[in-house]
């Protein structure tokens, strides 16, 4: 008895395909003498689409849309060196635009060739293949990061699916890579290639196939246990089908050219699977059945893939490895035939790769393409003036001085005025490690010598409330050193105390007065017979520009009368025995 | 395929095998090379309205690509301040397929020996590759070092004539070894570049294609020009 099972799959395949909107006959490509690949359409075989043939840098006004700029930065020296030459810092910026397209002449040539070859004047190349997806990849050891082997498409991304669209690529690199790239771009084949991976869809050629199944052999096949209700995993099913096909229990007769064999076998096996097995949930497999064991599944699948296993070729035709099935009780007997007809949707990748080549040879002297740029630009410069503090002043922070404010005034070339201040006290001085900066920028100061000039003043706050403000002083140095604005001075007293005793002087009082930054300071001392004069001197603090003090000496006599004398001194010596006449 | 009989033609240094009858479905031609021969398997396509008979060939002949008469290959080393080599960059582009000379050779053979209307059309279109990548294999240390130096590569297409690029960043040791190899090739004879494809013949037969050649052959044009 012969069961004839007609399965019309063609309509299904075609419907799948029509949804794609581009019915390329993917196996009927024609390669023209100029290298252009053209594919006819199923809906009208006189209409062709072509695969873009060229990828390159975008050109505009005879210049490539490419630039490689190296920039040089001053780098502060970190090590003492006896060499006058040192390595500057910097890097490079590479930017270029790429596209893929096809020269019109090439298309015309291919069209003429197609008409001639197929003797049909109606043949027309309608346009480019529309890609399903597109990616670009930059192949370069210099531009790419190191050790990207595990991810070979590191520098890659989505690309346009229509030819003629441009994509821009930009890379920043360190000085060494910049140098390497510059040297590489002087070579015929530089270390930058760009590849487009373009995926397109089409349909296979028409095929017709018949599958003849010897159901008696299939039912009794030990591949599936030789009986119904046997539980198996999908890898076993596929291996069983392969075995049956090898033993001619399943015979496949394909009619049609360039059939995608693998896909067809998958369709056939899918159909057999539906006829012979029903899927089951793993948990429904009886416990006593060995196939429910994870180990069993692992062993079964592993065995199939061993060199001499049923799937030793490595083919997996679409089955999941460990899906579970239960064999049906097959009622078919004798030989059955199933017919298949149709076309398969199919996907292909088209690659366009090009190398940037020796751009330096042609454009190396063109500053629009290659340029080295020193990054020094006055507009981006800033002047730092540091405030330094003398050691003697540091000590005074604990005693005489509460703090000092330093003001900088910079009159710029564009008439702007920068006015900045910094307050320094004991704490701030400690935190700054002795370098307190005041920064001003460049405001149109094209004369850099002039830009260096500034004025500064200081405002001192002393303990006790005295304040001292200096006038603005012009300067051009990078450091404003602050010194104590006052000095210590000793005022010694001299005289013959015996002589004072003989003159009935009981006590001598010396009072000194002086100005200390606007505050009058006064001190006095009394001297009696027997005192040591060297212990009666004054220790005073005077502004640096001041030496004179005023003094008043009052002599008190034993009879209660007194005498007084006033004077000024700038030498630090007051005679107390010079009585008024 | 029942009627295929291999015909061997020996002329000077040329060995060709082909079916005896004209316009066979499949035939194999051996193209002589300086030291070996290149086997080309051809499959007949649909006869054109003009009566011309196209033949399509299985992918073969992985080689350096050319542009403006230069092979697309570069290898440059760089050194530090003291002149000591620090590393190098190796970059080259590959294509596969018959070159113009080989195409011309086969066309002459087809018209003369097969059918006056037979011509070489293109490579078989029905080929696929899983990852489109070129693999490096070897039985020596340099091959392993080179494999570890691969930085990036593009895929290779099933269409003949399309290019693929590979870029390697070599360390100092590998650089010195490669420099030596380009002068006196030895180890690179056992370093292989391979692309695997699966092609379907017009009759639906699946053929596993291994586009494979060693670096000595692939770099040969460079080695020759370097040493002469």
C-alpha cells in the first residue's frame, strides 16, 4: 500500500518571501566583467538590482574628507634633566568620512553586458540592493585598543543600509600612536582599513523535492527504540533521521538547481517530526524512563557529536538539543511519498573593504588634510602669581599679625581690569605649603611682555586692631614675597645715676611714643638709684620706614619738684642725665 | 555525473583533467603554477539565450589583494630612543578567486576543449560562511605568536574579488622573527590562513570549501620583491 501525502510548501515559502519586498533571486547573480554583481527579481527577471561595488573615503572638491591633526602640548618637566630637549605632551585626532557606492559608469557597463548576454533589450538595472542591515568595522592595530582579539569588531557600528550615505569616524590617540599612524599613512597600505558588512535577503531558486519514506523500516527503527511511546530528546530524533536517510529508509529526491540543501532537509525533518513525534514537557516524562535523567540526556547528546557519532559532522538542523518528544504510534504502512515545492528565503552578506592607502604622499603637504598644531595660544593662557611668605613673617603670625590681604590689579590691553585678592593667615599659609596662587587670564593681551606686568598692594591686620595698607606697586615677577612691614628696635637708656643722686633726683621717668601704622604706641620706665640701666631699655616695633620716636624724660626731686624734657631720637639712645638748665 | 570521464591533457608543464564530452555539468581543471597546480572545479550554469554556456567555479585561491599594481601589504617596525625595536604593525588585505590571468587561461581552455560557446562566468553564488572570519593555524611558535598578535580583521565575503583586511600588532620578539621570515621564509610555510565556506552545487550537493593557504604562498609576491 502506498500512501501519497502531498505537502505543498511552495505557497508558504513564497508568502514568506513576498513579505520581504525585494524578491531577489539570490542564486542567479551575474558578475559583470567590471566586477559588479547584479541579481534579477523573481517578479520580473528583466529587472536587476546590483550590489554596491566600491567603498572609499568621501571626496569633495577633489579632496578626501579626511583630516589628521596632531597637537603638541607643553608638558611640565617632572624630572631633573641635563638635556635641553624633552618630550612634549599631545596626541592626534583622526577624522574621516566613508561611504559605499557604485560608479554610474560601472552600472551602465553591467547593464549593457546583461542585455548582450541574455539578448534582451528590456533588461534594466533598477538600483542598488536594499540591505537588511549594515555594519562598518575599522581594522587597525593603531587606532583600535590593544588586545581586542577577543572582540575583533571593537571599532564598529551600524552603517547606512543605502549606498551613498556617509558615515563619519573619529579617533583620538596618544602621541606614540599619532606618530605610528603618521608613518603608516606614508605607506602604500596603511594600517587603517574600513569594512562594510552588508546583509541582504533574497530567495532561492525554485525546487521540487520528493521524500519517500519506508514506514515499516521507520517504525521498527532502533534509532527511536523500535516501539511507540518511547521518550527521546531532539538530538536523538535528528540523529535517527540522519541514520534512516543514510540507510535509504528515507529517500530524498531533489529537482531544481542550487537548492539550499540544508534548509530543505530541515523542512523535511520538521515534517517527519510532526508525523512521528509529539512534544512533551520534560516533567511529564516518567521517572522510570532513563531519558528523563539529566545524565542520560548529556550522554546521549555528547555521543551523537563524537567523531563517529550520528551527528559527527557537526550538523544541527534546527532542532534544539534537549527538547523532549514522545514517539507516536505510527499507523502508516508501506512506502509513503511527500512532495515539497517552492523557494526558500535566504540571507547573504556582502563585504566591502578598502584601505586608506598612502594619503600622506598625495596630501601630506596640504594643511587641510594633515596638520601639526602647537596648542600654545595666548588666548588660553593664564598667569599665576604666587604669594610667598618670608620666614620672619611666618613667626609674626603667632604674635603681631592676624593676617594679610594681597590684592592684584591687572589692567588688560582691552581695558578690562582684573582685580583679585587673597587673604593669608597662619592657617592658610600652612595649608598652601607656601604657594598661594593668584591667577589672571588673557584679555586681548597680545603683547605678552606687557601681559606679565601687574600691580599689587597688601593690607596688613595687626593684633590689637592696627591696619596697614600699602600703595599699589608695579611688578612683573611670578612671586610676590611678603616681608614683615615692621622692625624691632631697642631704645637704650644711658646716664650717670650718681650724678642724678647728687642733684637730689629721686626717680627718673622715661616715656617714649611712636606711631605704629596709625596707632600711637607709648611705653615708659622709671629709674631709681641702684637700678641697672641696661635692664631698663625699650624693645619696640616700628614700621620699616620709620626710625624716630618721641620721648619725654621727667625727673622727680626729693623735695617734690620735677623737671621735664622732650625730644626725638632716631638712634635708639636716650641720655637720662642731661638735666635741663 | 554518470558520463563524466576525466581527460588528461599534458602539454609542456600543463596538466588538465576534464570530461571527454563537451559542455559537461562539472569539470576540473588544473592550472599550472610555478611549483604546483591550482585545481579549479567548474559547474555548468543555465545556457544563455545566445547559446553561450556559463561555467561557475568553487571558491579558491586566497591571496593578497592588489591596488594600483601594488599588493596591499605593509609591515613596519618601530623603535625606541635607543634604536631597539619595540614592535611592528602588519596589515594586509586578502581576496579570493581567479585572477585575470587564470580567468583568461580557463576561458581559452573552455572554448578550445569544451565548447566554443563555453565561458567562465563567476564563482558559485550559493555559498555561505558561518562567521566570515579568517583563522590562523600553525604547528610552530611563530604561528602562535602571530595569532596572538591579531588585533582586528574584517570578514570575508562569498563573492569573489571582495577584500578582507587583517591587522596585527607585533611585539619586539615577533617583529624580529617576522623580519627574518620575510628574508628567509621557513616557519611561515607552516602558518595557514583558512576560511571555511559551504557551497551548494547546481545539483544541490553540499561541498565544504576550505580556502586555505600558507603565509609563504600568500606573502610570496612581497618576499620576491623584497629579495630582488
